[in-house]
């Protein structure tokens, strides 16, 4: 077994991207109790918005704004029909909308813009960000970690973003605004009877979490490339598992959960073949994923508050 | 809200049904006009001579819709009786197809393989309820959390199915069906048998729900579990039967979908899960006949998009767009009762 692989994945930019998405989901689910099953869709919107604008010659800041505006519009579009309805409608619509984004993205129809099912190559949009890098353009080793200079730059920025949004969550959670949100999660009707516009508050939560998810998408695109099929339904389920593992409604839950999730995922992929030698190469990945599902079930049944959470706080009943 | 007067309810429902039918008819007419203009361009690659491409597409869509109905009725029954949106229902479909595939591989004739698949499906429904769902109900786990559990179950099942039947597309039968001409449409023997099986199966379900004692108990549980329990109905027994029925129907739909599309893989059910949700929502959540109506509409629209739209790979996207529009315009669905869903 190789512990270096595990250490490597824990700090890698992909993990940071998923941590951002999980923080976004924490605004939805942990703070407001919204069941957004389409976080991967927000990530896709973010990466398409940024990569398409930058690869067509716009500056990076414009790409960033377009990605954020895209995520805001997407959230408004999803929230509009569903936030007045029972919780599982939002779940079905978000999962459907995320699939629509993926299907349209990989369709041959818009190939000129989205690159069809092969997506957009990294070198078409990574330059503006990587040219800012203070790290030399070579492999650098710091402690047990070894990354390329650009990856170091990306993961520095990404983890700073993670820290900033965790801080934002911490401040907002205990603010008057956050208390209204938590009130909505516990008892929507009670908050409505206090004269609060529940619909508008839920929409704000959906927008904020979605924008954070879109930023996670941009980070993900920089660590690999824009590829629609890497952001499927399963991706959303990973983010959910990570969030619930760490503890919804807590500040560090999503971050801890994401790191643990990836560490365990790599661990299972390494240990699985040792334990079950009959498994051939193509069966290791599905086995690891089956364990993710099992983990999700066991978490909800036995420890819905996750590692850091408070059981009384997270008794969500849509 | 539920105690709306009977007359107003009926009038409302009639108006909405008429509207829904009108929308469908308008869609079909629109598509027909499109096809009439497209016929001049003469793309005869996909249809045999003497076949009307539009009618053929609608017919194929209807068959697809019937298969989808078979798969979705169970989803709707489970939602109706337990309030759970079961995201693992697609895997029940795949499980049926995979079981039939393995049975055929072991030398069973196709009809026997399908019967084995249905039996295995019913058994898996029973097993799921005993191992998982009954316990969750007993612990009073909220529906939203049960939904996340079903997502976890879907992840477990889809990956185990992948390990079981492998990652590749496989064929259930090696022979490809021969089309026969029926006036302007061409159908294979498989198509005819599938239509017959679907109609018999859906007919039995409605007979069960409307005429048998257990079926009436099921509808009572759907309506109000506490009241049903108070009148002496064993709610847990009813729900167990519903789980078995739902999984068995899905397992029946699995091999037939595999025959319809020609191939199957471990994603067969996961790929149509959202179509099933769209069908169930369009028809009215928890309303089993609604699911069937919704599935027919969805099946026809999906096929029409596939054949006529400039981007055939947007087939699923068009269906999901219908889902979102339904929620905007009429969240209770075509057959659903007008009540507050929030």
C-alpha cells in the first residue's frame, strides 16, 4: 500500500474543487435543508462559462463573471418552479437539470462551443491563470508532496478559496440571515408565520451555494480539463457523501468530509485487489464506488450528523 | 384542500384532462406537419418503403411509452404508499435485464428467462423491504433521508451489477427481429408480443388496485396510512406487497427494454430513471394510472425528438424539459388532484 498516494490526493486541486462544491451544498442542505441533487450541474456551468469565454479570447476576469452569472441564472431557473413545492421536487428537477447541462454539453449540436463529448482541452483556457503562477514551471517537492509548479499554484489558490468560503459560512451561519435559514430548515411554516419571505430566502441559498459550486467547477477544470462526462449524477452523489461524512451544517464538515472521502476512495482502490485477488482490473473501480454507496446508506441510518455534526441540529424533514 | 367538493373536483379534472389531451394532439399535429414537409427531402434510410415515417415513429414511441409505463408504475406505487422517491428503482429494471441475460446465457429460453427475471425481481423487492426499508420506517427516518438512502442503494446496486455482467453492452438475443408491414407501419413479432405483455401486465395491476381486497387496502394506505391502519389494514404488509410488485414490474420491463433497444448494459435502468421520474411527475406523483399516462406521453415525445429534432442526442434533454415545464404549469400532474404540494 502506498500512503504517499493518499497524502497526495488529500491536498490535490481535485479535492479542493470537491471541497468547494461540498461547501456550496452545505449552504443548500446544511443551512437551509434544500435537497440539491444537481451540484455537478452547477460545477459544469461554472467550467463551461469560464472555459468557453476564455478560449474565445475574453480575459480571465470576464470568464469568471460569466461563470458566476451563469450559475446565478441556473439557480434562479431551478428554484423558480420548485422552491414553493415539497422538497423532493427540487431534488428531481435539479438532478434532471444537471443531466440536461451534461447532455447538451456533450451533444454534437453545440460542438463548436462546447467541444462535444471530448470537452475543451486544458491548454485552450488555462493560460491566463497559469501565467500568474509564482512557482517555477517544473516538478517541485515539498515534504511528502510532489506536484508540478502550476498544480502548486492552483492548489494554493483553491485551498485559499476553500478557507474563505468556510469562513463565509461560519460568519453567515450565526448571522440573523443564517438563523432565518436554519429556521426554514427546521420549520418552514413557523418562519413564514413570522413574516419572512421563505421563497426568497431559499432562492438566496440556492444561488450562493450554486455559485460556490461553479467556482469549484472552475478549479476542477484547471486541474484536468472540461469534460462533461466527469460531472455526471455520480459526481453529485460523491459530493453528498463527502458532506454527510464530514457533517452537514458544520463549518469544517464539508472540507474534512471531502479529504476523508478521497483518502478512503484511494485506500479502497488499493486494498480491494489485495483482499479479493479474483477481481480483475476493470472491477476495482466499481467495487470502490459500491462502497461509497454503502457508506452513504450507513451514514444516513446510523450517523446522519456525520463526524462533526450535532445530531439534534440535523433532523431534516422536508 | 383534499375535501374539495366532488362536483368541482370532477369538473376541474375533466377540464385538465381535455387540456392535456389537446396539448398532446397539438404536439402530434405539429410533428405531423413537420414530417410532411420533411418527406419532400425524402430521407428513406431508416424506414422501409411503404412505411409512413411519422406514424412509425409514433407507434415506436407508444411501445417505448408502454415499457416505460411498466417500469414507472412501481415507482409511483412506492411513492404513493410510503412517500419515498426511490432513486434505486432504475437498478431494479437493470436487475431484471441482467438476470434474464444470465438466464439466457445459462441456456434458458427467452420466455423462461423473463419469468425468472420477474420472480427474482419480486424476491429482491421483498428482500429490500425486509433488510432496509421496513427498518427505516420503524425508526421513523424522515422521507428525505430515506431518499438519500435510496441514492446510496442505487450506487451500490449499479456497481455490483457492473461487476456481475461486465462493463460492456451485451445482447439478450442474437437474432435481430424481422419487421412485418401493417398498413403504414412496420412492426416485428417482438414488438407485438411486448405490447401484449405490457397491456396484460398493466391491466392486471389496475384490476388488482380497483377490484381486489388487497388492492383496495393499497389505495387506502396511499390515501391515509394512519386511517388505513386504524381500520385494521396491516400497513406494513401492504407496503411489502407494493415493494414486491414494484420490483417485479421493473424486472419485467428490464428484459423487454433490452429487447426493444437491442442491447443492455449495467446502466440500462439508471439511464431511464429520470424518464421514469418525468413520467410519474407528469402523470401525478403517487397516482399509478397517472404514471402510465405520463409514460406514454414521454415515450412518444422522446421518439419524436430522436427522429425529428436537429440534434437526436438531445432526446433525454427534451423529456427533462417537459418535466420542468410540468412542475411550473401544473405541479400535481395530469391526473393528480389539485392540492397544495408544499
